[in-house]
């Protein structure tokens, strides 16, 4: 059985936890994740998407941006790795032997191994997301940045009416917004220049004529193209009309065990661990028992993404928590942002808002 030790990458990029943002940003030209250490002891990871946080400055210390993804062992199976990546929406994971960092495993390496199996020859239409988000070429970069933050995406098609005219990646946003062509180093100038860029239309930085593959292309061949061109996703369609999109998540879900016992995969944002009182197992039990079990037949198959953010206000010993939920299934995508005191109340308020949307959809 193939496990983490068989696809381990020992060449890793590391930074010290006390380094500042300006010392790390250029490293993301060649990686999606950086290992952060304190005196060579593993502390966590800095993900490229963390650079989208609105409060970040050139002087931000890396330890304030840390993500703590699941830790793999050398014997973790490919299926378990796929499950951990999908559930946490993190596609580079550390491999440790007790407290010793051995290296990392990336989604590309997992997918390459998994698609050597029979499923790799099936058409990509069997796993692609058929309800992709998109924006017009005139949409502002600021709005696109907001979508990347809120929807936790890395690849977005640009559509003019019904025609695909471009695409934009998280890497492009990082390059153009956080660094761009200027050499300005002052904090005030950095913030001013960043604000100016956010008002520009996305067509000024989008990739024109993005790769668009047929829905009949095999899963293995689509991933091969994605890897060849170093893309975070691939658009699927015909004659410049978008049919769907595939990213690391869509490749991994069939191998992660979803669809066998549960039809809806639950994903939690990496920052949820910072919310007081949040327990992942309890959250899964709550969401499945009180919410998802009622809509599995309606949704058929899909994902529920949950993101929690804790605020300073306290009531009866519980912090105010804002919960963002995104539920995708065959009928479409449903969004809700609600708040409550404590993570359980915030999640309940959000899924009740989504239930209202689902019931309205059923009536139409």
C-alpha cells in the first residue's frame, strides 16, 4: 500500500516564526506553503492564501499568520491523506515522525499516484464542479480578492456573457496586489498602492485564453495538463463555453471516502481552531444530525464549507462568533453568514439561513 513516505518531498522551504512578511512573500513564486519553525522546531505552515488577509502588512510577523494543518505520519495512506486535504481545504501537509519534521506531501503527488488507478481513465465530467463561480472582465480586482477570501478558492474563470475570456489565480493576485511592479517599501505607500490596484478591472491582470479542456478528457490527462502548466485548476467546457471546473479538491474527493457513507463532505476553514470552544468532531456531529441528514436526497452529493471567526464581544462567557457557510450540491450553491455567541449557536444560525434558502428553492 502506498503511503506518505512513498511520495515524501524532503526539499522544503522554511522560515523562522519571527521573520516578517516582506521576507517571505517572494518565496511563494515557487510554492503554495512554507514551513515555519522556531529554532528548527516545527511550528506550523504559512499558506499562500493567508497572504490575502486584509490586516497584513510588510512588517507582519509570520507566527501571526500560522496555519496548523493535520500532521501526517510516514505510514498515512493515500486515501487518508486525500481525506485530510479535502476536509481541511489544505493541499500541502507536513509529515512528522513524532516531533521530527521529515518533509511534506502535496496534492499533486497524491493525485498522480491515485489517478494511476482505474478511476483515472474516467472522463473529467464525472468529478468536475458543475456550478463554478465566475466574474465578468469588468469586475474590480478588489471584488475578486473578496471572493477568493470568502469562498476559499484558488482559481476563478472570467466570463463575458457566456464566453470564457480569461482566468485568475491566487498566485496572480499575490503577485499583483502584494508586490506588483513597484519597489516601494514604506508601509503607508504599500497600503496606498494596494488600494489603488483594487479598483482596477480584473481584465488588467487576468490570464487570457486559459486552458479549457473537453468534459470527455480523462481525469488522468486533465491532471497531467494541470501539473504541466502549474495551474491550481482547469476549466472544463467546449467552444469557449464553461461547463465546469476542476481543482485539487475535485480530483481528491472520489478517493477520500466521501460518497460511501456520507454524500456531503464537510470542510472546515483552518482558522476555526482559533475559536474558543470549537471542537471539530462535535461540529461534524451537530451539522450531520441537525442539518445535513434532512437534505442528502435533495443535494445528492456535495460539500459544506464552514468558516468561523471569533470577535471580542462576550455574552454569558461566550465570544461572539461569525459563521460563514457555503453548501454546494446538485441543485446549486447556497451561502449564509450569521453570528451567535459560541461556535455552536453561530453554526446553527447559519444552517437555519441555508435551510430557508433550500426550502425556497424546493418551492420554485
